[in-house]
């Protein structure tokens, strides 16, 4: 099945449901429904790759506007310039210099074994000219190996994919500590009996924040107006920006998150207004058993219990 076929609006929902049915251990929380933000980004990425017949009735995520360099595309002042959804030029100067040190299939095979990555997902070394911010060859995404160490697993949990789609960022735009917070929230919801993780409740506790002096990368910070949920985040993770790879999905199973780098809209990062039920969930999470230490909380057994991970990894962690 081609990229256009499984991203087309006429087949998106049915394709998702087939994938959900075949992975029911992961997708039983959303009953196979395709979230609007997910469909929006399928269509946004499809249009960016130049496929015909893409409807234009879905409002795209607005990128940061920059003046387009004279002479059209290409690079200006040594910077790579990418087209935004509204014709503006996007560049990511902080990310452009980095190239991946993961160049061999052996290194990627080690990641597959350590983190239980299903065989249906292809792991491809990034080329010598590939930057993490470059649009990956379709239908691949770019991910950092440290994202796996921080709790990301494949296939992406619906809450994780939905959060990326809501903010309009690709997986490689989220720093390792951002992954820790996102995954830990899903685990916390499981162990405190809060049901399926809710994005509005997550946004009630956490705000998406750009990394200092690193345009294009993001993490999450706790909101000062609510009780803290987590502690124990590493102060820094060395070399993570130099360890990335490309991942292709199983045939007929489109990514349910953005593929290309983008910039969150003001609406996506605004404070949420919780319903009465969501406010009740927030109280349950905040008044549970104290602040959770992420140094030990993101064990593989906890990820399995929360349906983030399929099976315990061979490392035994």
C-alpha cells in the first residue's frame, strides 16, 4: 500500500482500525477512533510530500514565520531552509550541524533487542548528510536512541501519538526528559486508577517548553499553579543529539503523529479548561501517594503494565 493510499482521508479511519485491531493490547483505550489532530497531521505531511488530492479543509499547524531567502528554496547563509505549511521558510540552525553516530545495522539491532522493537518496524541508519530536522524519506520518522532509554516504545501508545499530533511536533523534536514526563504520566494514570491518560489533564500539569538556545527542540515543565507529580529527571543527557535513526512503520500502518518538524500553535500550548470529570482525574493524580521519582518509576515492568511496552526488554530493566 502506498503512502498516499494509507494516508488518504477516504481510508484513514479504516486503516487505523485494522491496525488497532491487530494491536488490541495497545489501542483498546480509543476504540480505534482516529483523533482529529492525527488526521490533520496525516494530511499535512501528505501535502508536504506533494501527493495529489489532499483536501484543504483542515487547518494546518502554523509554523514560525521567517522571511524566505531570495532565490527560492535551498540554504541561506549555510542554513537549510524547509517549506512551512503556509509557504513560509523554516530553518533549525541549532539542529542542523548534528549528524548521527549510529551508522551500522549492528548498532540498530542492539536497540531493537534492548527495547523490544517489533520486527515490523524498520530501523534504518541516518545518512551522513541527514540532520534530525530534515524531512525524512517517506514514510519514515526520525527518532533519538535516547528516546527509547527515556521510555518511548513502538508502536507509539495512542496517548503519546496524540500528544505529538496535538502540539504539532515530530518525535525527534522532543528531548529525552520530555519523553520521560510524557510516558511517566501514562504510567501514573495506570497505577493511580485514573483510566486512560487524558491530554487535557496532562496539559493541566505540564506545559510544552522550548529548550534554551535550541530552537526546534522541546520538553515539558511542570506548571507552578498545580502540585508537582514527578521528580528525579536527569540534569542532562550527553550526546543524545548525535544518536538518531530513521524508523519505518509496518506496511499499511501510518504514523499517527507528525513526520516533519513543526512549531506548536498558541492554541496547542494554551492552558486547558477541564471538564468536571477531568478535574476529578487531576485531583486523583495530584493527591495520590506523593511525588514520583522517575529514577525508578520508568522500569520496563511498569511500561508493560501501562501498555506502553509490549514485552519486557532483554536487558531486564
